[in-house]
C-alpha cells in the first residue's frame, strides 16, 4: 500500500471514506441537491472542512526606510481574497499556484498560524461547526516546508519523544505501540533505528525525513493534515511517492491539504481536489476531471502529452515582467475566476457549506489527542531529549569540554610560572590571569549557545505552535543540560591553569576560583540564550553579548580604572555587572594573606616595593572586599536565576514575535 504505486485511473470517487459507497463526491456532491438540508437521513462524512470567504490583508509601507517620503505612506495589500472551499474526509486536496500566489498564507490562515500584523476575515468550520481562532491549532496539524529534526536521534527516538510530549498520559507501552503503528503507516519501520543525520554525517534520506515530520504530526491522530510544500527539495520520484503516501493517509478517513509546486502529471488523478491560486484568489477548485472540463469550457484545452498542472497554473498566473503582459494575464486570470464562481462546481460547493452549517445532526469537532503531560513532565522529556541528542555529538562534546582548557593553555604558556617577587611581575601577572579568566569565560559560553541553540530554537518554535510545550520550557531544558557541561569544562580549565601557573596553593581557594569562573562562563551562555529569544539572528546576538561583556569588564573589573576614581554614574553601573563581584572575589581569593618579596637590585625603582602584602593590594584597589566576600558570592550567583527569569520573559515575548 505504501510502496509508491498508484494508478492513473484512481478517481477521486475511489478515495472517499463515506459510509455509503453509493454516495458520490463532488459537484457532483449532488447529495446536497437530492436531500433536504438538515435532514438526518443525509449521509455525512466523518469529518468535513469548510473554509468560507477567507481574506487576509496587511498594511504595509509603500517604500523602504531610506526613502522617507514613501516610507511614511502606508497602503493596504490584499494577500488572500475571499477564498472558499470544502473538503471531506478521505480526500486529498492539492493547492497549486505560482510563487507568491498566497498558498502558504492560506494554510497559515486556516491553521491559526497567521501573524497579528494583518486582518484576517472569514470562517473555518469543521463538521458544520464554526471554529474559534484559538481552536484552529487544536484541530489541524501542520507540516512545515522545512524539517526541524534533531540530528543525533534515531527515527524511533524522535517519534517516541514527540509522543511523550503529546500523549504522556498514555503508558510507555501504549506510546511504543503508537510509535510502531505510525512508523508502519508511513513506511519508516526499516529505518527505525537509523539516526536522522545532519549536514556533516549521513542519516536517513530526504524523503524519509519528510515522512518523519509527517509521522510526528500523525501521533496526535489529527483528522485534518495541512502540509506546506512537502515535496520541495525532493527528486521527482520521491516527491511522487510522498504525494501517493499522503493520498493513502487521506483514505484512512482523514483530510489532507497540501501546497505543491510542479507536480508530475501522473499525480493528476491522485488528488481528489485540485485548487489553483493566483494573486490571493482561488481561481479554481474541483476534481481533476472537472478541471479539464472547466478549462475546456473556458476555451483552454490541455494539449496532449502536456502536464495539465503546468498548463493551467501558467494560464492563471499573472506575468509581471511588463505592464502589457501584466494587464493581459491579469484580465485572463479574472475571466477564469469569474467563470469559476459562476460555475455549477462553485455554486454546489457553496450549497454544501451552507447545508453543513444547517444540519441538525452535526458531528462534534474532532480535536487532536490532547492528553499532554504536566509542565514538569514535559521539562523532563525535553531535558532527556536534549541531553541524548547533544551528548551523541562527539566533536561537540569534546569542544565544549576542552575549549576552556585550550584557552587556559594559552594563558599558562604565556605566563609560565608565577613568581613571588614584585619586581618579577608577582602582582601584575596575578591580576592579568584574573582579568583574562573573568574576561574570556563568557565568550566560550556564548560560542556554545550560538552553535547549539538555534536548531533547538527552531524546533521549539514549531513544536510550541503544535501545542506540545511552550518555548520557555525548551529554554529551561537547555539551561539544565548545560550545567554538567559547564561545571566539568570550567573545572578542567581551572585545575589546569591554577596549579600549572602556581596560584595561591590552598585547596579551598582553588575551589573558590573554580566556583567564581563558572559564573561568567554560564552568564555568557545564558545571556546569549536570553537575547536569542527576541533577536533572530545569532550573529547579532554574538555581537551584543561580546559588547556587553567588554563594557562589563571595563566598568566592573576595576582593572582599567579603579572603582574609586570612576565617575559616579559608572560606579553605579558597576553594581549591575557580574564582573565587579567576580573580580573582587578572585582578587581576595588570590591575594589575601600573600606576602611578596621585592628584590630592588642596584638601581631600585622608586615606589616599587611600597606594597609587599597581598592585603595592601585588596585595601587599595577594592576597599572592604574582604568583608563583602560572602555577599559578593551571593550577588555573583544571583545573576544566574535573574537571567533564567529574564529568559522566560524573553521566550514569552517570542511567542508573540514568531508565528512558526
Ligand atoms: N505578513 C506578511 N507581510 C507582508 N507580506 C506578506 C505577509 N505574508 C505574506 N505576504 C506576501 O503575500 C504573498 C503570498 O505569499 P505566500 O508565501 O503565501 O506565497 P506562496 O504562494 O506560498 O509562494 P511560494 O510558492 O513562493 O512559497 C507574497 O508576496 C508575500 O510576500
């Protein structure tokens, strides 16, 4: 059944799942003409979707920002214009149209994923019951054009985690059974234990990835499946197999609606309904056979051996290359649209929608399975999934654990061994090491987040729209997973640097040093994650975090300019930097109780031996730092929960910013 075989003769009539075989589909659905509206004797499919008069318009600026005159003017742009259609369970509808005709926007609109930037009008109803906007996502599943999958998980693991997020209230056995069934339905059983794969290592094929994305949606038993260009990027044969597979899924009592570019002509009769869009309008929607008849009636016959999809899409597209062509093609498109709206096909579809509204024996709305687990359980699933995926990335793990160490090696190589003699850099070298340790640690954290989190963020954007969890939960799961990596990585770094260069040889002080350095490393990663909630481009986030770190070191460390000599405004600002508390702590940890020697030689430098005790350095540069030791620690560590809270707010804001 899933072997990609299909027959040109498979008419839409054969794809229906009506309870009565004698019932006909189509304009056909003259059922509506034969039976009295609202009559309970009238047979109804187990699910029907009606879309009535969907229009979407946005207000946009006329010109770019550098042309102020036009930038200040706004115009309304109609992206969808009065789109109506009706589909029954068992049917697969293909939406065609040239680029920019509004296919994706139509799917976004009916799946409840359209932005707040425009005005959406019209109704969507299922089984004659009008849906509220917030119900769209609970009723329809939506497979996006791009596959957002975790590279290091196997197909079965991917589906199991999705099932655990969606159906946790089911037992493990029930989830396993469900995953096996969905894999069998989508012909994925043979790759169950194969990893998804990524750019740098092989995994399943492109077509299989598409099927995994579809399978993830099927776990929630949706009655209506929407797919945005599921065949894009696939070779022609694989693309055909995907469409045939979707037709099979539709036959199992589902509605499948997909947008598609340039399908092969063999698929013509695989679709139960074909819709053509142009300039935001539905130019035609009907069965394949009706399509040929309709265009023939309009005077456009499909030449023999030509692909009807290509011919009819071209015929209804507007060519904007020159104004004459644009006028001519626009008029032709309008003529076809008017003919369609006057046709029996369109009129009977409207009757069908009306009858569904008026039925007295309406079926309920088939919502997706919604037995999702509680917040903590979802967090646990996300944490397990993130850990399993990222811990299999051998190079990634190696880099994360060794990046601080490599940096520590640079410093150690440069300093070699700390001396106790002031004239041989005893003080300057120690301050230099503290400065470098505090200043550079945030960067390694930042690099980790920029390399690893964007992929997870894209998945969270999609899965939160699918109602599996909220974006901030993915953010929290990621943070929880970085704790062991950060602790180990910083501990390796500090163990090496501290003892190799010969810092204050006391185990407690070493532990304090490690505990302090952990914070800037984690703050760098957290700050990057927080900013990635509201800034889409990771490069911009990179720059932002780097600049904030530079500013923090300047204002907070007291190394470039001592705190006492700073203007008041900078003094106040320094309290907002973690570098202030971290540097104070490291100065105290290293210098407290140290006594230096001072070899003046034959030509002593004036004032070179003024301060020979570590406590003098502390009193002069950081007065009161000894008394503030515990408080500094608390304040330093308070940056972590503060950033976590900020991150939750940031990802809640992201809910409003991102539609996919
Ligand atoms: N929020 C928006 N703001 C501005 N323009 C928009 C918005 N949403 C859609 N559009 C515009 O509406 C038109 C239709 O876009 P849509 O992505 O739906 O087309 P499409 O038929 O799916 O194209 P393609 O096949 O190339 O993906 C495009 O010109 C697009 O730029």
